[in-house]
C-alpha cells in the first residue's frame, strides 16, 4: 500500500515536472510571438516613415527642381535611417525575446529536474521505511496482506456473480 502511495507521489511529481516543461515551452512560444508582433509594428512604422518621405518629396518637387532634388535626398536619408533603425530595433527585440525564452526554458528544465530528484529521493526513503517496517513487523504485515487479499478476493468474487436470465430460469 505504501508503494502505491510512493508511485502516486512520483506520478504527481512527474506530472508537475511535465506541466512545468509544457508551461516553459508555451512561455517561449509566447515570447517569440511577441517579438514577431513587435517586428511587424516596427516594419509598419518604417513603411509609414517612407510614405511620409515620399509625400515630402512630391511637395518639394512642386516648389522647384532644386528644392525637389534636396527634399528627395533628405527624404531618402530619413527613410534609410528609419529603416536601419527599425531593423536594428527589431533585431534587438528578437534577441531579447529569444534570450528570455531560453532563460524560461532553462529555468523550467532545472525546476523539473529538481522535482524529479526530490520525488525519486522521497520514493527511495519511503521504500526503505516500508522495508524496515516489514522486517521489524513481519506478522502484522503478513496478516494485513492476507486480510486485504481475502477482502479483494471476496469483492471480486461477488462482482462476477452471474444472475440467470428469465429464459435461463424457465428453460424446458
């Protein structure tokens, strides 16, 4: 009976470790998804900045060829800088998210390993205690096992009792 309790405790700790690992994987997935959203927003911002640069170039062209040339060069530089900045920011966000996801994964893996070791140690201690108890108290242990066996045998015997059907009762 004590071994069943140990197995149950071990199974519960194993389940907890599995759930921790699954949570870590979900956290990593969420972090990567957030990085993707941030990169998309930055790309949209860069596209909007580029559109603003093009509009500025059109207005400058209407005011004269020289002014249009200067505005175009300036707009190009602004767009280039904005695109470079957006790319750099997206890269930094991705690296941060990837690093954070890796940290979460490692933390969960260490936690799962600790839980497993704790469960294994407790199971070993309980097994040792059970063996010691059986060695020190062989008669009560054997009598208890015998009583449990008789009870289970009686219960199983009752559960397989066959009640005859009406046809079987009145068969000619």
